């Protein structure tokens, strides 16, 4: 089952975050004033980059890939 994760940093992300949460996903606000609908928060874009880099590495390892584009791994959409 896919998991929807939405990242946003501005008020115009509120509606998409609300829809993501309603669908059982995760809404992550990024920056010093994240959208109020965010269920989780990251302090800045650098932390988002770090999170996505670590997540892609974990997913790649879990699928037995040592090298290559993580997007080539089954179940990983970038």
C-alpha cells in the first residue's frame, strides 16, 4: 500500500496537506512558519534534504540495490 507524504512550506499548501491527511498520509511542514495543517515539522529545507537522502538510502538497501538511481527501486517514487 502506498503512503502519501506531502511537504510544504507556505499557506498555499494547506489544502493539499489536509487532503493528504484525510487519505491517511503524512503532511510535513518545512521552515520556520510551516502550514498549520502539517502533522510533522522540519526546521528548514536542509533537514528535508537530509531526511530524503537517508530515506532513499534505506529504501534502496531494503530492496537489495547497492548502486544506481534509487528511483529504480520498486515502490520508490521521487
